[in-house]
C-alpha cells in the first residue's frame, strides 16, 4: 500500500523533490505558514491529482507558489498596490489575488477556471530552495484532507494523508502556524479574503483602506472562505473561562488555580499571540486525538494576529459543532 515518505530536506532531497514535481508527482513541502501539497502549476493532470488526494471540491482554487516577484509578474499583472505589497511582505505569509496574464503557466484546474490567480512567495528556506530548483510555479493547497486542520509538521502531513503516495520534505515545525493572509487585488477595491499573520492594519499601512470579506455576515468571495472549515473532530467551546470534567482545556496566558480539565495545553503561558498562532493547529491536533467530550478554548484577544487565530477558531467551532 502507498504511504507518505518523509524525506530530509537536504540539497539532494530538494533536487529529487524538484525532479518529482517536474515529472508530475505530488510533493509536500514546508512553508513558514503550514505545509503545502505541491504540484507543477502548469500540469493539469498533476493539479487534478492534488484535488483528488485532498478530496477537495474542484471549484476551490489553489495558490500558485513562486520563487520571486519576477516569476509572479510572468503569471499575473501586478499593479502598483501589488508591487508595493510584494516589496514589503515578500517573501512571506501574504497571498495576492491578481488578474491572470494570457498564456500564464498556471493551468485552469489550479485556478478553478477563474481568470484571476492567487500568488504567494513563501519565506521558508526549504520552500525557497525548492521553488528555485523547479523554476516553475508550484500549485499547493495545505497538505491535509479537505475540511481538516492544516498541518504544521511533517508528521501531521503523513498522519492526515496516510494512504497517499507522496514525498514529504521535512522542514521542522512551521514558524507562523496559520495559513497566509489573502488579499484580492483583482478589482478596484482591495479585499481581505483571509486574515493571517500579515494583519489588515499592516496591509492598510501600505495600500490604504481594505474591505474585509470575512467580517461576520459578509458573503464569501473566495470559494474556500465558507464558514465551515478547519474542522477538528471534537466539538470546540470558545471563550471558555473554565473547563467541565471530561473537557480538555486549550489555555492562553497564565492560569489561576486548578482548571479542573481532563487535559490542558497552553497556547502561550506568557500570553504571546505569535507563539499562540504557531501552536494553535498542533495543539488542536493533539487534543483532538484524545477523545475528550469537548475542547474548551480560553478567550484570545482580537488584536494583531489574534484576529486570524479567532477566525480559525470560529470556523473550527462552526464545523465541529
Ligand atoms: O499559507 C498558505 O496559504 C498555505 C501554504 C501551503 O502556502 N496554503 C493554503 O492553501 O492555505 P489552501 O488551498 O488551503 O487555501 C487557498 C485559499 C482558498 O481559500 C482559495 O479559495 C483561495 O486561496 N484562492 C485561491 N485562488 C483564488 C482566487 N483566484 N480568487 C480567490 N481566492 C482564491
Ligand atoms: Mg487549506
């Protein structure tokens, strides 16, 4: 039976992974946000295989990962706003949705047939080396079954796709831990499609006012921005101030007294939001496997990357309920 193969991300491993991608095979690789499951973006059969490995609906487009802004400019037509954002935030956890260039090397299935394309230049050194070695854009959704938690370690990838015949380049624990911020620049107004560690305020400091598509009640514009997503199997109880017996507690910041929880993990003892983001999916993965009645999650401040943490928690709670 096929199983994922975890491969060291040394120069030889990266070179062979690039060869596999060139030949149409899928390769999971680390980024600073979460692990991606990559395929050559111009190869429709390789890209369609990603949708089938993930059980992903074909109308939910993928992000094309590029080595640098020059590769991005071959695929899309960046305007001044896009150029400024690339300059400030690339390489890094920011995805830009831009109008597609004619004849660009990102096939229709990767874009779910849209005339726009989502582009991201990751900063993880293994991703940088892999994309440089490839010389072509790599379409990569997060390396998990559709609707499940995103993977932040090679083991999460292997455990989440146990029957997939894929290579997983091992690049340690993802430092950011939440999927990239997505901003849509294909229209006149810039729209925040998915909050992430590059915050709305960070973006507005560079390009001015942003529309927030993921504000409660807003209609989803990105096909994948439906509210049910990022689902653990155990129900989540948000903004908990205590835990009932049988519940696991996902804490944030200092605890006063005994929580009474059946198990407890702390996203950040010191109340650091970046650390909490980096730990979020790994700790949800771990508590989700424990067979608890529910996971009670303490309140997370809605500031900075806290907004993105709360976005993922609300989606997870909506789909696990
Ligand atoms: O951090 C990340 O972005 C990770 C790593 C691997 O780079 N990738 C990731 O991919 O989170 P995925 O497939 O799980 O999420 C991609 C999101 C989806 O919500 C999809 O709808 C949106 O990007 N998207 C892709 N192309 C789009 C487009 N042309 N217009 C609007 N949204 C798009
Ligand atoms: Mg995903």
